[in-house]
C-alpha cells in the first residue's frame, strides 16, 4: 500500500443521555475520524481520545497535533506491506497511543478492503457473533440505577457494568443483587477511584459475586493492585494500567489481575491489541473489549477485535442507539439478537459511512497529501 492521502475530521455528537463516572460528566462525544486513501480504496479509523485528558494524557487536540506533525508525514515516507508495519514505524514515539491507533486502524481497514476480506478475518477472528455488555454511569439515586439495570436486563445485555466511586459502591451493588438475584452477570468499574487504604471497603464487594472489579487503584499502577488482588476473592481487571503487551506481561507475572480489558486506543492500535490478546491467552487470562463511547467506526473496530478467540467476556460495544440518536455508519449498529452483535463479513469494517451525519457533526476537516501541501477543506461554524 502506498498511502496517497489522509483526511482528519473532527466531529462532535450529543449523547442521548449524560454519562457520569468517577472522572466526571459527559454530554457529547467529540472525536477525530481518520480516512486513508490508496488508489480507489478508503480506510476508516477513529480516535477515542476524550476532549479533556482525564482518562489518559491525550485529548482531541493532542491527537490532531501528533497526527498532523509527526505520524501522517512519516506514513507518507514508506510503502506499507502490512498494517503491522505501521506499529513498527511509529514505535520510536513514546505513548500517544490513541493518536497512533487512530491512523493504524484506518490502515487496517484499508488493508482488509484491498484484500477483499473483513477486518475480523484480517485480524484472525473466529467468531461470527459477539456477546455484548452495557456500561452504566453513576446514577443520582439507587432507584434510578435499578430502573436502568432492569431495562438493560430486559434488553438482553450479557453483562451489567456499573461505575462506582467512594460513597457510591457497596450499597448500589447490594441493591442490584437484592432486586435481581445472584445470576445477573455483574461487575464494578472504579476508574482508579480508590487506594490501598480502602481494602476493607473493597473486600465488602466480595459478597456480591461480581465478575470483576475494574481498575480500582491508580491509573498507572500494577504493584498495589497485586497487593489488593491477594486480599480479594473477586478478580481484579486492569484497564488504564495496561498500555503495551509488556505491561500485560508484568501485571500477569506479579498477580496484579486475573482479567484484562483491551481497548484498542489505549494500547496503541490493533497490532498491539492482538499481542496483548495472544499473551493473555497463553497465560489463561480472559480478556474483553472495553468501550470509549465510540461512534460507529470505532465500534466496528471493537467488534472485529472482539471476534478473536480469547475475548470470552462480553465487552462494552453496545448498539449505536445506546449513546447516539444518529451515528456515522449506516445502518446504525444494532443487535442481531438480544445482547448479541453480528461480526460484519463485508470487506474492511463492513460499514457504510453516513456522510450526512458526519457533515452535521463536523467541526473541522483537513486533507493531507503525499505529494502536495495539505488543505483545510471545511471549518464550519459550530
């Protein structure tokens, strides 16, 4: 593949309802869409960086800057034989994983389309369908939380993930178990809201038979999580702490977790995500695909990676309507059966881009060419 052109599109789409976590309140999804061109083929990627750097050090502005200043120019200098080449090409740059993943994802889609295969097939996926869980933010009251859990159980979601923080943890979990019983597949996501001083409190969660507690301690920690895991019956799942396959190896060897959440953007792309998957599979550590409230392009990439064999726990890739009234893909991603998504079989991500939705959500659009200067083609009032 010789990449002839790359387009960046910054969009902002309202969420259907506010989403509250221990990190704050979200009302919109702002992100960057990436298009890569080679001959008649176009590949699509999406940056999952948030508009403020609360999940990791990146945000929408830094991703755009890194893509424009470093990654896109370097991509134009090389003939790409396989998407794995992109990961190696960008390996000199420290972190900025979401910027790397956005461009690399578009190359993976382009590669699959040029070879007439689905993205799942290109990655080595084996599943034709994936089970789906749902992520519930911190609700203002327990009754409101129970109402939402009831609705999602009725919708057929295969896993219920509830965000927790100090003061909103044990009692919500107890209420869910008391209302819906022990068989509901339930987990808690702490988003780094606790410390080792909270061991006694976190041990109280053991009584609820949770699938896991996700990232209870610091976002960059694997040492204290090992200490905590020895104290808990409930498996710890690491999310923010895992940026590379080496991070995963160290966490597994230290006993810091029993489950790993793989987010494509957090680990720097599909190539690294596959490596983390393969390492975990070799050590009998199950994985699942976490979500970052992606629009349809990012959701399609999540579906493809979740078709790999060791993704044995339902992920967070809900149907589009869970977050958006309109999505950038058409038709919008939806259940094939309650709690189940089909893995697309058409070439690449297997999705048609809804250009009307992209245009309505657009903040900025810039095109970069291998053989001439870039042009800013659209900067509408927003």
